C-alpha cells in the first residue's frame, strides 16, 4: 500500500458493509486515516498490502507482528463491489505471501462472533478456532464475542493444495 492508495482504502473502510464488522465502527476522517497510515507505515513489523485481481485494486490487508517476528496478526477486507470469490483469492494469495516471503510460523486472525462469513472464511482457509473471548468487545450498544483463529505454516502447506479458487 502506498500513499496513492489511501483514499481508496478509506472509501472501502468507511463503507457500511465493511465498517459494521470492525472494532471501531465510526466513519474515519481523512486526517485520522493519514495518521494511522503514517504510524503503520513506519513500523517495520507491519505490512500494508493492496490486493489486486485482474489488474484492479480489490482489497486491503494488514499483517502485523507484535509478539514475535514469526507470529503475526492479520486483518483484511475486500472492496464492497468486488466480484464473488475475491475474498478467497485474497486469502490464498496473502497467506502464501505470509508463509513464503515473510517466513511466518503462524498467522492469527479474529472475527466478531456475529460475523459468520469471516468465521467460515477462516475455517475454509484452514485456520483452527483457538478460542472464543466471551463478551470481549462492546460496540457502544452491545457486547460481542471475539473468535480467535490460528494457522501454522505447516498447516497452510497441507491446506493450500486443497483450496479451490
């Protein structure tokens, strides 16, 4: 991701269909978005990526190592108007990058308990549900569970051949 992608990513992030599944659901302003980008971009353990499909930007991914360099958290979303199958293509490509080029041992993900599509998405990609944090997130109105996932490099290698585009 570069400075040139900033406004497109902000439009995606602020779209109601994306925003409702985030920990922060307010509409993000351009100044707040620029501050986040500057901070994330200056962290060598954070990788901000734009996923392209058929030459078209169609998703965003954040891979961040916080505990140790070989274990990272990921977050992602696809463009709200992206064609069906974009999410799965993004997941497969990014995990191949994470375990191959970045040499990660483990990728961790989280989904709000009501986000059934994200929970299923992680499962299809080979992640294991490692826990459920009950009533972990308060959205200003209601508490929600947070479902925690993990995928090890050797599990990805065994899974990647089975995943169909």
